[in-house]
C-alpha cells in the first residue's frame, strides 16, 4: 500500500495534500476517514518511529521511539482504494491514527500514534457499521508508558536516507535555520 490515504471519492491524486495520519478524536467527522474507519481498518507493523521535538533554538530534534523491550508493535491504521477517473487505474493507500500524547512522550510531541496491544487486534479489525464511537476507550492499554526514545541524527530528516545510522543515538547539536545557513556561507 502507498503511505498517505487518498479518499475513494477524490477525483485525482494530489501530491500537495497527503493524509499521512488521522486524528482518532475526529475520525468519525472527517469525510475522508469515515468509510475506511467503518470497513477498512488494518494493523501497521513497526519496530519504532521518528518524532521531531521543537527546540528552544528554533530547530527540531529528531527522536527514535520504540518499545522499551525493543519488540515489534502495530499502529492502528485505516486503508482505502482509490480508482482513477477512467476506472482502469486503482491504488490502495493507508494512514495511521494518532491521539494526544500522554506521559513520557508529551515532552517530545503533542501527538503520538495509536498503538494496538495484541489482545485488541480483533477488536480493532472488526468492521462495524455504524462504527463503535467508543472503540478508543475499549482498547486495553495505553502503550505510551511502555515506550522509550533517544535523540538521533538529523540525517533521518531526509526521506532518501536509510540504514542503521538512522536509529543510532546521537547528541547532535541543534542549530537554528539562520545558523545552518551561515554555516555554509562564504565570507
């Protein structure tokens, strides 16, 4: 599946407004997410994820976040099928759900992905029409307290970069945009 949900009713693919995540608090009210939430939920496996913390200097500090035991986990996801205007092209797209960060993660970012505990996989994947408005209250455990993070290199801020270096701890200095610009200026 392609990352970034494209609503089934969209007339064309637009690169300028991808739906990379959906707020769990408003998912029932947004037309792009309503139908997938009722009928096309999925589990998106991960070993960790990145979040950028705002720095008092104006820059952003990248963090790698994972479970304390470093085991794999799954995000709550929804998916959709988009059909091209002539009907011959189709594309499956996916996005994850987010919620307000709690505990430890709230100092890094105000939002965090909804992580599904293994005991709740069936509850999450069950199609419901009308949708269960209280499903997020029924999920067994808030796993935010089982997460840990460490600062990583700004190397991860470029999507073309890959490799083990992306998750290695660092104490890289955060610079403001002006400092970064001046760093490469010739006097």
